[in-house]
């Protein structure tokens, strides 16, 4: 019984306190409405009664930052402030307070020292016969630290407006991958392309509001307490990109384009064992701060092309993995003239009894060569023999599909092309053995070569490492992990391929000998293909490429580099070598 009485007393106290609070609020509303006095501030509102307005402004949230793998900023919201000086003595204020710049000399002295603006120039602004003024360029886009310093002087009449701009400190920097974000007419910043668009729901903050009263002219009444709903900033994104490596890639592409007049250059760098992409870019890109965009396409994922001889590696991979390959066995290194068998597959034929002939580069005839040399010298004729006589075109296609070609890689929301497979006619099938006639993407090549350069384990390339709380980066919202997408070949097959690809770079007549660097041994495969335009190979445009891995004795990093160029322009490997050396 005593407990019940005690409980009733507690309830009674709570009700009394609640009613008292409600009465205080109600009385304040009553006094403000009838008596024109605000109890909390003591402000006499009767002087504003005929024209007071309530205004609600948006408080802008900060969009989440985008960082590289080492925490260096790739994209950030920059909040800046413009200074506003209220000059009119008619500005109403709480009794006993000054709400305009009364001490012009003292104010000018403080602002001159902080803003590094000439004192007389500031006095000129403050001496105008206007309600309020700004201070020109020197008073705009002030940092938070500068604003805080000025406010510490408690200068009457000095106020600030703020704005937020999305900035990209590195300029052109994987821009077709990163994309950009911009503000709309409702002060909402939204990703427009790339990862800024794909991750928009994480990066976007929620704007807040600030409600306050103004006089009849729309100027804010000083001394009144604002009603504030705080903005909530967006989450931060950490990418796998490495700023230093990315900048080297950008510089290499710029060098290639400027020195050799390349139509486009594209490339990527990836950790072989994890799939983390360390660099990704193209020369036909843009500075997201300026956004003079002529090409929104992400070349590495969205533009399929005939890769040329970099695809030969997978013809050899299929033959080795099937247990039918003998690298020291001799074969015909001359032109491959072909006919067709009963299953519509190409077979070697004499020139005068053939459907056509496939030639090696510059129509060189090599006579009798072993199969390993066929890959080291990048001979189209030997690639045809490996596919059509050591294995079959169908087996080669089966392995290409195991390596992920002609399918989506499906990583981090990248729009992508799957490429085109032409496998109807004998010429289509023969061309596939040396990387022509069908198309793939750089993204697919990087994924496929992760198996070749490792123990046969194929991993998915990815760009987003983690998403973290914008207020506490130790709190993870998302953390990426390595994704194994298959084991298209055995470890033994991978090791045998690596030994051949090592010779591509390090043999005196290997096609990749120009990619040697003093820092470490490199392995890799070159590629050259004529660009087909409207089904014709008469365009005079070529794509030159190189897929490399280093160090050769324990491959950790994969590097791909390609350029589209007029065949009449002499090129060298220096830009690509610079990237390898980085």
C-alpha cells in the first residue's frame, strides 16, 4: 500500500512539472502574441510587430569525402564563408546591444590584419551609405578557421553567409571512374556519373534547417534564438586507388598523347592477389572542377576492342591446361593459309587451295620454330596452329569463357560492355586465336590475367575498399573483401605460362624487350591490332598494348597500358616503362 502511495506521488510530481513547463511555453506564446515581449530574450517585439516574418533557411550538409587507399583526398566538400557587414544604424536590435558596424575604424583594423586587405580599402566599403555590404574578393570564400578568428573579436555588425562546393584537389585523376557531383536548385548535391553517382546514397548527407525572424525588409533580427535542425553529413568512401601510382599513370598517358599524337590512351594497375585496382584512367578525360567534358565513357570498362596478341596468352593457357602442349615441339612459323573441315573449323591448307591466309607481323616468315617461341615472338600462325591442331576452336572458346570474357565483370556498379564474340565462320574462329575479330575490355583482361600471373586463381578487380561513418572513420559501414571468381587453370599451367611470358620481355628477340626496367624483372605480353572501322581494317589506326607483371619471380602487381594511334607515327615504350618503374 505504501509503495502504491509513493508511486502516485511520483506521478503527481511528474504531472506538475510537465504542466508547469507547458504553462511557461504557453505564457511565452501569449506574451509574445499579446504583449510583444519575448520572455527568454527580454526583447520588446512591439517594434517589429507589424512586419516580423519567420524564415527557414537550409543548412547544407557536407557530402562524404572520397579518399585513396592511404587517406589522401580525392573528392571533398569545401565549406567557405563570405563576410557581410551591416552598416545601417537603423537596424533593430536587442536593447543594449549594437547590431551594426559602429566602430568602423576598429573593425577595419581587425579585418585588415586578418584578411590582408588594405585598411583604406576596407574603410571605403564600411563608409558607404547602404544597409549592408561585402568586402569584395578578399572577403569571400573564407575558411572556417578565418571565420572563427574574426568571430572571436565579437565585432558588431559582422556576419557570414556560407556555401559548399565539391572540389577535386588532383584535377584530372581517374575522372571517368570517379565522376563528379554538383548542386541542384534545391541545394542538394547529387552524383552525376561514376562512383559519385553509384555511391550517392552513402555520400549524400541530409540538409538541416535554421528558422529565425526577420524585420519587414527581410533582414535578420539580432539576438533572437534560432530553431535549428542539424544537418547530417554523408559517409566517407575509401578507394583502392593509390594517388602516387595514379598520378604516374596520368603523366604517362599525357606524355604518350602529346608526344605521339595518340587518339586515346588507357591503362590500369592492379594487385594480382587481391584485385585491388591501384590506378585506372584514360587520356580522353576531364578535370571535374571544370567539367569541360567531351567523353563521358569509361574506356576501360565500357569500350570493347580487339585486343590483339594479349589474347594469345589464353590460347596457350588452354593448350597447356589440357595437357596437350609441348613447348619445345617444332611447328610451322610461316603464314597460316586455311581451309575448312566438316565442322566448319579452320584447318591449315596450301595457299592455292585456301579460303585465305593469316600473316605474322610485317608478313615475316619464321620457318620452323618451337611452340614457346611462337608466343615469345607473338606469331599469329603459331597461335592458329595451337588452337586448331593442338586443341580445337571450341576448347579455346570454352577457356576464354572460363577466364570471364564476353561476360560482365560486375564490379562496384561500373557500367560496362561485355564485348562481342564472332565465332561463326572459319575466319572468325582462326582470328580469335590471336585476338582479332572479337572484342573484350580492359577490365576483362585485368581479371583474366590475375589467374595467369598467380597460381591460376582469378580475382575480380574492385575499386571501393570501404565506406565509413563521416563522423567516426573507425566505424565501417562496408568493407570489401577479395572475390575469387574462378580457377580457370591450374597452378602448374600458370607457372609454365609465366616462364614463357618472362622470355617475352627478357629474350633478345622477345616482343616485350622494350619493357625491361633496371629495378626488377618484368614478365608480360604485347599486343598489336589494326582498328576495324565499319568492318574494314583499312583505317590505318592501330591499338598497341602491353600487359605486364612484376616482380617476375613473385608477381604482385599487374600493369596494363594501351594506346590508339595512327600506324605512321613512330612510338616507343618510354611512357609505359615510366609507369612500370613507379
